[in-house]
C-alpha cells in the first residue's frame, strides 16, 4: 500500500485521470482547468469544473463567511476564465457543523451571490451535510463557442508568456477577495495559444503548460510583476505562492504587438510580458537581472 | 443567532432556496430532485444535481470503498432518475486524509465507474483535498426531452401512488449496493404526474410531493411492499427508514390500467400500487389493515 503522503496532488490527479473512461462527447477530460464536453447540437461547447474550500486548509476557522463565499465561487469561475468561457450555473455542496448558525449560511450565500452576480451566473441547487470541518464544494457549468476552449496543451516554441496581474503574497488578503478574470479570459480566446489560472503558483502552474504542451520556457526576473508590500524574497513569493487567481497565457510571436494594443484598449490593468516558450521539454529557466540564467527547481503549493 | 440544531435539513434547504436568484434559463431551481435548466436551443432540457457521502454519516469508516463509490454515484443517478432523465457527465470532489492510500482511491473509482458504466455516464474531472473525514461529493449533468421533467409539484387529487420496489431496512446492505432506477425513471416520463426518489424515507419524501403539490394522500398499510427480513416493526421501517433509492410516483386514475400493463411488459419487478392523492393539503393518512385510518405524524431521517 502506498500512502498518499508519498505523492503530490498532481500525481494523484494524474493517476485518477488514467482510471476515467472517455466517450465521443468528451472533448477534453481531467487535466485541464475544466472539462470540455459536447452537450447538444449547436454553436457552443460546455465547461464543467469543481473546487472545494475547506476550513483550516483554504480559510481560517474564524474567517468572515462572505469572503469564504467569494473565494468558493471565485475559484470555479477562475477555472472557467482560464478556458475562455462564461459561467452559467453552479451547485453548492455545503458541509457544516450543527453548532454553526443559519446566519453563517446566509453570510456564505451573500458572498457566493455577490461574486456570481456581475458575471450573470446563478446557484441552482446543492446539498447540505452535518459534519466538520466546514467546507464548500462548488460545481460550475460554463460555455464558449464550439472549438474555442483555450487548453494547457497547445503552447508552441517561441510563443510569448504573459500574466494578467501581480503575483505573490495572496495569503494576506487576495486569496479571499479576488475577482476572477472572466472578462479577460473571454477576450483571450481570440489571442491565447494556451492558458491556465494561477492557483498553485507561477512555477507550478507554468509547469502544467510545459508538460502538457511538451515544451520548456524562460521567464525574465525583471519582468515578473511582484505584488506590492512583499518585503522578504519577493521573487520567491511571486514564483511559488499559490492562489493569485491571475491568468497565465501564451501569444504567438507574430501577434504580440497587435495583442498588446488590443489589450490596452480593452483593459486598464496591463497584461505583463514575462517570458517565452522554449524547445527543451519541461525545462523551466529564469533569466536573472544580472544576465545569468538558472533552472527553477522548486514548485508551488502541493496538497499532500 | 439560531443554531442549525433547531432546524431540519429541509428547513435549512428551503431557507437557502429563498436566497437564490433566478433567470430565464432556469426552468426548475432548488427544491426538486435536480435543477432543470435550458442550456441551448435544441430538443433537450438539462438536469444538474449534487450529493455527498461522508464517512461516519453515510458509510462506516472501514467500509469497502467500491461500495462507497457505488453509493456516491448511485445517489446522483437516483436524483436524475426521479426526474425521468439520462445521466451524462459527473465531477467528483474527493476529501481524503493523507493516511489513506492510492489503492483506496482506486477502489473508490472502481465502484464509481462500475455504477456509471451501464448507464453510459462518465466522470470527467474533479478535485482532491487533504482533510478528514473521508468524503465524496458528486455532481452530475443529465438530460431529457424539453418539457418532460417529472416534478414533485404536479400531483393532482385522485392520482394513484406507486413505488418501484420494497421499502425499509436499507441500512443492512441496500444503501451501498443499490442500482438507481434510471431505466424506470425514463419509462415513467410517459406516465408519472409527479415523482421523487426515496432517499429520506417514504413518509418524509411523500410529504415533499404533498407540500409542493398542495395536496394530501392516503396509503394502504397492506399494500406497502416491506423489505424481506425486517422482523421488528416492519411498517415503521418501511415508512421511516431512509436510503431505499426507489422511485415514488403518481399516475392519473384513468391511466392506471394501461400503465400497469405497459410496466409489466417493460420490467420484471412490479410497480406497487400503495395509495392515492387526496384533497386536504399536506395531510398524510395511513389506512390500516383493520380498516381504521390514522395520520402519519413522524418523519424519516433528518440530518441536523
């Protein structure tokens, strides 16, 4: 018997993916930000995703439950954003100790609804169980025009790497208060050759693109947008902290100028150009400010 | 502050339903066996449902995980059956202590896949978190022809009540080993005027039909199909035990003879005629073997 402590979360999910059968309606199964499925004849593909927030793992026991609701809904919307999709319907499985109050649940739903409302998505049901610790499992259905989902597996050598915002230090507040990059994701459907949302840290999430696209990458230390207020080792935080919920994506080199122009007309915050896709499979390099290049060996947050 | 201990699960779910916004694509929201949504122009409506099985609540700590997988997938399929739908895609959120093994997860997925395979449904992704107790949250998407979902709210006075199988004592084995009544549910789309799956007990689940349809009912003690092997108080077990995962449904009085004939041609196990819908809203009566009639006051399993 092999204890789960010997495996990373990614290794366990990869193993599970091997046990899952496929069929003709499954366009993209386990292993990307969401599954992509064909549900009906028509102009759209559909996205399915799920994510959990658990007391003691993803939020502190005394945390404001509106913020927990914001995070729980935001995580699945960030997955949908990373495919280029729009969110439609959600289901919520709540696990809650009986000592909690109805007002606690009301606060949680205030946070969930407030996060979803700007994106036109609604919760349509779910389940409730009496157990501890408190946890919120959210399932979401999204959609996008047929064949337009932006995958992790389609980056090409010389494609240029971008992120949508600053990285690192999310634990201070952003992991509970972020707004998912749904609008940016939909815009990027026309530009990005690959995309992922940053939930486990830049280095670890970029490695998903590299391994699934069978390419390498170099990122420029001086280009990485580090979050304000990170005093110690800001680069390490930007590379390895989880839960930034920004989008990391690649653009064809020939499209870069037009992309930057179109982006700046559509959004106030810049898309930051941080590096380039290279040939050597799964090799992740950092070009430092002093001109030297080194390999990035570590990873971001790992659950097991 | 009002502790959740003061409320039943139904009361909490009713309250949550009040906090949920609606939109034009939502045909039937929280409160039925599944939500019914419009996803695209086309011939079908889509069903969304979620359910959890939690160690210590829905299964014993040392339970065979193949059976736990069978139950976890079976519960959402039973919800889809109760609308008359077919199951398509599932997502699985796993919560598992790090002390568990990869073989444990493999066994769980064997059970999940074995339950889904006969119905052509597949798991397309999910999430895994390191926490205790072990729990499996399953989300499912199903479909059925537009406008044909069989709701809880559409029973009419004089409709006749049926169940698909024997009731009570599920805790001995059936709650882990059942096969959801998907085929029967699809067949019943053409006959049933209302339907629910029996997860919380005949009395409690029938009350959902009564309150949502604003009707009452009488059931015949001698007609109730009691599970074999129930030695003490078999009637109480049949009325109040949870997790039978049979379908409870109503048929128009004029259709009963044709329905029984069609059913007997389609299925080996009989649909059992147990009672009738009456006028007095939410009044649930039991006509006893001695001819006397009494009110059924108790309820089935309640989680909080």
